[in-house]
C-alpha cells in the first residue's frame, strides 16, 4: 500500500491510496474524535499508477468535500486511515503549538522508548510508531511524504535501506544506543516470556518469525551459568539472528535477513556518524534534553523517564559478561557502544 496527501485546503482534502490489491478500489476512513464518520472510495483515475504497474485501473485518487464529510471545513481535528490496513494516512490538527520539524526516532532496543514517544506525540501533527512493522511500500510512503512538515516517526528501521529518505535537511534523526549485554539480556527475557505463550497456546503467530526461538529458550535456566553456556552452543538460527550484534545488523545491513560480516560493522559506524543525534541509554537525560533542545522544547517539558530495565535483566547481563561466546557475539556492538560512551563522557555526567 502506497499513499500521499496532495493538499488540505480546509474544505477539500485531496490525496491518493494505492492498495496492495491492484484490482481493488482504495477507500479512506474519516475519523473524528475517535469516531468513524465516513468511508470514501477513490473516484479519480490516475494513468501514472497504471503505467508504473502499481494498479490495474489507476482508480486510486480520492477527494473529500463537504458532501462526503458534512462540516469538513470546521472540523479542527480529524484523521484519515486506509480502510484495508488501518494505517494512518493523514492527521489534521490545529497548527498552534506544533513543532514544525520532521523527527525520526530510531529504536535499537527490543522495547521502544514509549515514554519519550508519548511525551513528544502531542507536539506533532502526525505520528507513526513501530514503523518497522509496516510493509516496505508503506514505510517508503511515510518517509517520502513531505506534506506534513510536523511529523514524528519511530521504529526499529534497518537504516541503510531507508537512509536516503531522511537526509539532515529533510528530517532530524536520533538514535539511542544500549549497553549490548543489557540489551542481549532483555531480548533473551523477551523470548522467554513468549516461550510460555507459544508452548501453552500453540500461538506461534503471535511472535511471528521468532516462534521457533521462543520454544527453544523455554527449557533453559538463565540463572545457571552452565545452562547459559549450553544455550549459546545450541542457538537456532532465529535466536542467533535476534541476539548477534543487533545494533550492527540494524545499521550495517540493508535487509533483515542479510548476513552480518565484519565489513558491515564499518558501514554501521559510518552511518552512526551521519545521524543527527546519537545518545546512549546510560546518558538518557542527555539524549532527551538534546533532542528537546534541537526541536525547540528545551525547558518547556519535563524529561520523560526511560523504559525501566528489570533487576532480572541487569542480573542476567552481568552473567552474560562472563560467557566467552557472548563476547564473540557482541564484539561489533560493544565497540560502537564503548565509542559512544567515551564521547558522551567528555561532555555529560550521569
């Protein structure tokens, strides 16, 4: 699914949605205060969509007027969603108090920084969280659409694949690096929590590609050092993929299933240096305050708290530091994390 909003003149909203089904006519849902008030089908044919092979008929362009949405010009807040995928296509809000910047928060942890996202959400016209869960066509539509100048995007994007869409003059990018051992521990506990769901309910679909990995971890005791060593000797491919240098994979490869080689770690470092704001979880307040300052919120908003790290994860991280196989699996990420920490330590206290 691809989409674009050409303009919103108050009494007219013009845009297009190309659905995944090339034979289908796209439909847009209008929502006001959380209530669905209209569903409008595309009525205009655009031959360019046929020529590009995106759609069989090109009937993808929609126009919203007072006839489709009574009182359209007087509605201060409304949202448009694609009827088939429920993806947010457009959000109209009063411009007063909005930040006129496009901001991309690149999540590197298995758990997103929801506190930071929630703190920023009210100040942007349009927000997309968990963007990495969407299809490639939707991601490129979101990143490539320059119509909303006030936009917040967050997710665990594979950066080299989409870096062309967020150059510094178009979008402020920000990334928070995590301690590799703590992140590995958090991911292992994430798998463990899902292993119970998969084992008891046969609900592998809930964890998607990591169902086999979740079943694998079910029988291992993370508190026992011998069990941990055996765990890393027997890792299935899915678990290995999740735990092996995840930061280097995210910053150094173009596709989620690409193999990670030493050369990719060099690419990852180069990309990290090109991002707008680079922070570390150890210096979370420094990261948040720098981001707020860059977008004009410094002093006007309390700093949010980071996503808490459980005592269980911290204890597991300490045990992982003593496992040689872990050092080999995180060698690239440790180098990047240490470099970021050293840089921040020169300017910030924690």
